[in-house]
C-alpha cells in the first residue's frame, strides 16, 4: 500500500510536466517559429545603427525576419535546400518592404512604454507579417494560410525580440534620492534596485520612509516598459552573461559613486546586479542582499564566489515554494518548480513578498 501511495504521488508530480511535454509536441512548429523570430529580432536590433530612421530599421528587421521566417517555414514543411533558399529570398524582399512601410509610419520602431502599446503594435505587425508570409508561400507554390500562420508567428517573435533587445541594450537606471536627502551619492550606505514593473512613485515613497527612519538609501531605479517587455528584457539579461547589458553597466557606474553602499536588489534587479559584477571583472566592491533571484542557483553561487562572496540572498535562502521566479531561477532542488502550478494565483504575490526593501516598488 505504501508503494502504491508513493507511485501515485510521483504520477501526480509528473502530471504537469507531461502536459507541458504534450503541448510542446503538438505545437513545436509555432514554438520554433516564434523562437526564431525573437532571435532574429535581437540580431536585427544589434545590426541597426542608432542613427537609422524608422523606415530603415523597419526594413532591416522585416528583411531579416522575412528571410529567416520564410526559410524556416519552408524547411519545417519539408522543402528542399533550393526551395528553402528561394522562399527565404522572396520572404526577405516582401518582409523588407512591409517592415519599411510600417517603420516609416512609426509602428514597431519606437519603444513602447506600456503592455497595451506593445500588444497593439504586436497585433499590427503579426497581421501584416502573416499576409506577407501568405503571399510568399503562394509565390513558392504553397498554401496561403500555412504561410500566413508561419509569417504571423515569426513576426510576433521578431517584434518581441527586436523591441526587448533594444531595451536591453539601451536602457539605463535612473538615480533617485529621498526628497530631503543629500545630493552626494557617496553619502549613502544603501542602494536599492528594483525588478519588473518598477513604479517610480512607490520607490520614492520607500526612499522617503527610510530617510525618515534615519537610513540613508538611494535608488538606481529600473523604469518599466510594461510587464511583458520587462520579462523579455530579463531573459536577454540571463542569456547575455552581462555582455551588452546597458542596465547593468548603468548600475555599475552608479555604484562607483557609492563604493561602500550595500545593494538591495529584487527580482530582475538581481540579474542586473550579477551582470554588473561580471562586467566589473568580478571586482565589484559593493555587498548585496538579493531577494527572489531570477538566475539559477549554480550561476549565482559561481558569480558570487568569483566576486569574493559579497552577495547573500534574502531570508537566508533562495526563493521559496510557490515563488513564480522558480520557473527561471531554478535551484538545486528541482522539485520547487512544481510549486508554481500549485500556487499559480499566489506565485507573483509570493515573489513580491520576497523583496528585501518592502512592498514592490
């Protein structure tokens, strides 16, 4: 009976992972198309000079995305090498023209600041990308609707990748001080840096409250671009290992003005701090308290060791059961990830409660 109970428990634990696996198996082509689109968007963003106008950036992104997307769609549907390349070329031309027109109209080339603005642009770009993909498929003897679906999926990934990479490579922290505090950053003994969904008013209120209690704390504030793009920006931070992370470079420059201050970071801010450590060549002098880290435990331990063990984690451990960041910051206990499906409605609240400087600013 004991073995039967244990076997049942294991089956229940495995059930969410089996469902995820079946979903991936059924939808692997769209997943590949969207993933390729995000990667292509990052490449296009990295290639485009800052001085380029909107239509030029749009044409480059559309051309890259059209070529890669059409070639990917043809390859996924069993085309020959010649057919794949032919589809890529025609897709690149159509995508470049479409992207140039949209970019000239200012759609998709200026950074959105809210989820609503991002989703509006995403819908427009996905729809036009789908039409371009359908036309390209018909020109190459395929199905319009099959090409439409692949074009829409890849365009969505392309726009998400392009936009989030631009934010990753250009966004800087904003220095904030208590309303009645000193302007000299070297006088402060604490520096706060926040995670996704940063709210400047909440951060200001937190700094003022700490100042009224006699704590000299300032902030290297991470502005929000909406939760969706904040999460995608965090993904770029995670895969970059610090290279090209403008937010981390900005934090590092700000900490140079407060060399003895302790950093208190939460959520995405933990990635920003660790990337700043990597960028410094593991010589960042500031100790840190990290709440609900978004990086794997092994990565945290390695970076922390190389930096002289200056960082600790909030509450003496990594994120607890039910914290939504267990999905990305998995630890040495892989079972913790199963707490997210069980606590899906509380995961974000638990994540925010693991904040070293109080309510989520």
